[in-house]
C-alpha cells in the first residue's frame, strides 16, 4: 500500500514545471493585459470614452474591420480551394503550391509591405497598368497609401491560416468517401457539402478565428502601405501614433485604444476555446 501511494504522488519535476509555466503565463500575458486595462481607465471613464470615440479611433476601427473582413472572406475562399486542390488531386506543382502558401510565414511583414510599394507604388511596375485602368474607367484607384493597400497587406499576412488548418484534416480524411459519392452520381459541390464539409467544419472555423486574430493585430505590413492618420490607419497604427505623441493624455488614450484590441482578443480566445471543445466533442 505504501509503495502504491508513493507511485500516486506527483514527482517534484512536474510540480516545478507547472509552477514555472503558470508564472510565465502570468508574467508574460496576464499582467501586461491587466496593465493595459488599468492604464486605460486610470484617468477616469470620461477620458476613456473620449479616446475610444475620437474620430481617428473610429476611423481606425472602421479600416481595421474592413481589412479584416475582406481578408477573411478572400482567404477562406482561397483556403478551401487550395486545400481541396492539394489534398484531393495529384498534379505537377502540388508541392510548389503547398510551399508558396507558407511564404507569409517566412517573410517579415514589413518586407511584404515594401514589396507592395515597389509593385503598386508610384515607381512600381504595375503603376502604368493601374493608370490605364483609371483612365479607361474614369476612376482613381490607388493600391498603396490607401485602404485597398491596407486590405492587400492584411490578405498577404493572413494568407496561410485557413489552408494550413484544413490541409492536415483533409489529408487524414482521405478520398474514399468522395470517390464513393461520385460513383453514386453526386456532383462536385454536393460531394463537398454532404461529404467533405462535415469533416472539416471545425478546422475551418478554427482557421477563420486564427485568420481574424492575425488580421486585427497586424502592424508591420500595414504600416508600410498606410499613410494618412484618420483615413488609412488601423487600430494598431493608431495606438502607435498616440503613444509616440508622448504627452500624458495621448499615452493614456493609446492604452484606451489598446483596450479595444484586448477585448477583441479575449472574445476571439473564447471563440477559439469553444471551437476546440466542440471540435474534440464532435470527433468522439
């Protein structure tokens, strides 16, 4: 009995690792986020409300939501198509396509923003084509230092998230069920809706959540292609502008605007946990 009790007692190593992990979590995550909330409210609720309802903040929130929404729609569609293509078909260049999807993971977002400037900026090789389109349509399209540029940069940095969640799940699923459905006369979209989608829905939702979180917090690539505060700034850029202003009020306002991102992050984290839980429950 004594030997059995000794075996049931946790060793010192697991306890130490748990303490270290908990301390790291508190120091690196909980305390900084709590400090943001505290600093944003320290000067009173009136200043907080004033900061989050300022015209520049509302403009930044609007641009952030537009960029995140469009990036999410584009990358969800592309992620589904790319994942279906890579996992369900055998063709030349499949590995190349799979590698290209990961490029945003390996390139600095600032470099990506500069690449967009070199491509679509005043001296970019695509500028003559854009000018011809503007002349033909009577428009004034600009792809850098504008909201479309912010959208493009956001799409680029969030490019892989949906597909990278779907590809392993679709590979594990295999092709047997789709082939059986095709032999029974089912068409492509029917096969996807009835056979494939039920297996990948939680992975798709998880990828959407990760894509949204990355889009809302992007700074580097957007900073390179954004120019005008109150027009093309996103929330992270507005926080940076307020903090760099250096005055006591502007720093407090920076923390107030940061709290919006913190609240969004908490909501996304809760959704992530719900999706993970439902996904695990659905697999049992």
